[in-house]
C-alpha cells in the first residue's frame, strides 16, 4: 500500500519530500498559510490537495504529516496533528522552548499517536562511522567531545530571513546548533545537565543593506561570491541573534563537551573530536567527503593517525542522511519499533540550547537542565509503546 502523506509548509525544507521512494509513499496534501507557498506546492505536487491551514489536513485520511514550518510554529501544529491521530514527522528543532517540547511529548504519550523528529544528522555517514567506532571500543570509554562548527553560509542561510530574529527562532544555538548538540549527546550516550556559554553578534549587525526576503526561499541567495561577510547584501531587517556562540556542557554521565559555532567563516563544515580512555577520533570533512581518523598510539604530532575510515557519499542531500531518515520514518509509520532518532533526545537538544542561549545572554551564568519526566522517558524508550497491565519497567 502506498502511504498518503501530507506536509505543512512548502518552504525550503519541503525539498526533502523529493526523496520519498516512488511506490511507497506520495504527497497527497500540502498546507501553507502563504499564497506563494501554496503556489510552490501546487507546482511541485500537482496531484496533491493544496490547503491553507494544517487543520484542513485532518479529514484527508493521511498516514502521516511532515511539519516543515518555521520553528516557532512547531508546537501548535504538532500538538493539533497528534490530537487528530495523524503520525507526525516534526522537523528539528522540536520547538523553541523546553516547555513546548514537553507539551508535544505529553500529547504524543496521551494520544498514542506516533511522533518522529527529523534529526537527520544521526544518519549522516560520518556520524554513523564515529558512533560505530565508539561502540566497538576503538577509543575506550568516551570522556570528552569537542565540536567546531564553521558555518560558511551563515550570512546566506541564517541572516536573510526569520532565523535572524530572537522572537522567531530564539537563537542559532537552537536553530542551527540543536543538530550538533544532539549528535554530541548521541556519541556520548547521555544528555547535558550543566551548561555555560558565551556569544555575541560581531559582524552581521554592521551590514546596513537590508531587505524583507519573505518572498524568497532560504538558500536561494547563497553564493561563494558573497565574500567577505561585511560585503553581504539584503540581510533581514531585524538581526538580534548571535553570529558567534560557544557553549560548555557537563553530561549526565560525566562526559565534558564543547560546541563552538561561527557564521562568518570562509569554509562550511563541522569538525568533531571525540576523546576516550584509549584514543581519539576526528572527522576531517563531513558531508560525503573526507575521513574519520583514529589515533590510538602514543606519539608527538602525527597528521596521518593510526586508521582512516573513508566517509562515503550517499544518495541525496546531507551525505544521504535525508534519504535514510525518510526510510526510517516510513518504516516507523508502518511497523513502529525503535528508531535511530529519539523524541526525548530531540527535546534534550532543545533544552540544552535554550539553557546555553540564556547563559550567554546573562553573563555566562551557569544553567542546569532538568531531564524529561520518567513516565515520558520510559514510553519513548520503548518505541512509543505503553506498558501492558502487569508488565514491569525496563
């Protein structure tokens, strides 16, 4: 049976739907609140019903819905759809407050409707390689993780639309950083519990050429010719988020981690260093290029390391991760069961990013991050399956 799927939002992330496997699933309906969005949806999916509100999807016999709208709208839309009984693919970040994330989790638990969050980086080949090497004991017990994120297209992607506004995205530690925070938690095997951070708006507030780009899709103005950063044009009228951020984390299992993000670097990639009791890993390249390198012998500087694992390039965007995450979501709709991504982990990445953003805007004051309620953690750890009467907890 071909799954009938819907989408809320026909913006830049709706390009993900192009990777739906033919014959397994099709886009049967798209909701968008803007006329431009509905026109794009009609052109991309000529056989789909095009509607103006996510609430209009509820009576269309859909097997699942992708929520691909701006971050600050996620909670309301996801909760409405879950209450209507439609399985939800919720693009990351899950929401813009921890309270909203918890409300989404609670709604999924109470309704029993399936919830999936689109942290596709867990499916990126370089992350899979690092996770597998850690699991096989290649570096012993993980003790610290460092991530440097060089966001070379920051001025093109995040400072020309709503991402530049605190009111709509909170900050880029959340919108952009939640991916990497989730991966740090994934590789370390625990979530952040103590956080402090620093950050500032250092470059893009000095660019005076501004334009309302709501009539354009994110990324369409990107060009390697947009250099240096102070020569950028047509930035968003409101810019009040940081373009440099640094956060320190103590995870629940004692692992120490750091995440640094800069939006005006010349290159665009992310570099992880994972150090254990018996060695360290580092990725040199990320999106379908480069290697994951292992060092596990004593030495001075050795650029070549002790072992290289080539990072493959899969089909589609993000090194094949978008194809892989769609396959997992479709399987989850049909069969349920465990998934590589985790709604609770998605919530924890938001909670950590919110805490870090609060810290950096409050003189780097430390913040504590509370875990999700035990009842919800148990439910989602069981693949969103309730305990049967008399069944013990794991």
